C-alpha cells in the first residue's frame, strides 16, 4: 500500500478586505501554503457564499477579515451566517485565522476569538499561530515575526493613511506566510494519520 501524496493536501483561504490590506495577508497565507507543496485557493467572502459546496472539498479553511468595530466585517459575517448551509461538511477539517486593523490593538483579539468560535461551531480543528511573541524586548523591532504578539492567529496592523502597497509591513506578511505553512503541514499530517488508521487493518502482524 503506497503512502498518500501529501502534495494532494489543499487549503482554501476565505477573506474579506475593504481596501486591500487584509487581502495582502490572504495572499501571503496562500504563498505559505504553496511553499509546503500543498495546493491553495483564494475565495473572497462574497463569492465563498455561493461556493460552499466547493469549500467542502478542501482539507482546511483559513479565515481572514479586517477588524471593523472590534469584530469581523459585515461582509465576512454574512459569509459566516450563510455557512450554516454547509451542514457539518467542514467537521474535522483544520481551520486558522488572520485579521488586520489600523490600531496596534484595535480589539483584534475579539475578531480572532470570533473566528475560533465560528470554526468550533463547524466542528473544525483550530491551528494556533505557533510563534513566539515578537517586539517585546529592547532587542525587538517592528520587523519581528509576530510583532504584535498574538497566539490565536495572525494579527496585522495597517496605518490608516497608507495603501496596501505599503502596509501592513513585511513582518506581518511574513507572519501570515508562516501561518499558511503551519496550516498546510498540520493538514498534511492529519491526512497521513487518517491513511495510517485506515491502512492499519492491512498491516502485517
Ligand atoms: C467600518 C470600519 C471600522 C473599523 N474599526 C476598526 C477597529 O475596531 N479597530 C481598528 O484598529 N481599526 C478599525 N478600522 C480600520 C481598519 O481595520 C483598517 O483600515 C484595515 O487596514 C482595513 O483593512 P482592509 O483594507 O482589508 O479592509 C475600521 C475601519 C472601518 C472601515
């Protein structure tokens, strides 16, 4: 019995972005997924609503929203509510999240908590960021990975007077890249684990 080809692992990134800042993170997550050899697909929240069946084909889903008024944006919330029609199809898939806002805090944690609860409502397996907190000592800088010191998912910050060409900074994009890699690797491990479990009945004693 041959081991499964882990390059078959696929992750969808579903996001909303008003001015392109959160979209920049979504692209970085996709790059991180692809760097592992896994396949990635990008869906904006509007189109994802119409393609729920397609999302069920992926091994994992990564959710991204700007933080608006201390929570996910209305467009992302519309996707969340419509996803009730997925009816258990996302159970045991991996999930992770990212958010971006103007202030250093900006109540981004609330958005990540919202995304975590959302994933749990679908019975998904949440993948944390898995990075040490950056920029928290005299040796630190805004160039550090995970410069905003998040653990639940990616937090990024974009100055209100700069376009997505300039902000969020590279460190935040790299943090998002890192999450993409981590989610893909966890999804790959779960695929292999599932194969071993199923294949174990055929293993020689
Ligand atoms: C309606 C609205 C509400 C916002 N609320 C917050 C907020 O609660 N905290 C914060 O730090 N920034 C807030 N912002 C700023 C955005 O999060 C910030 O501009 C972000 O970069 C937008 O990302 P996007 O270009 O992907 O939409 C808000 C912006 C808008 C338009």
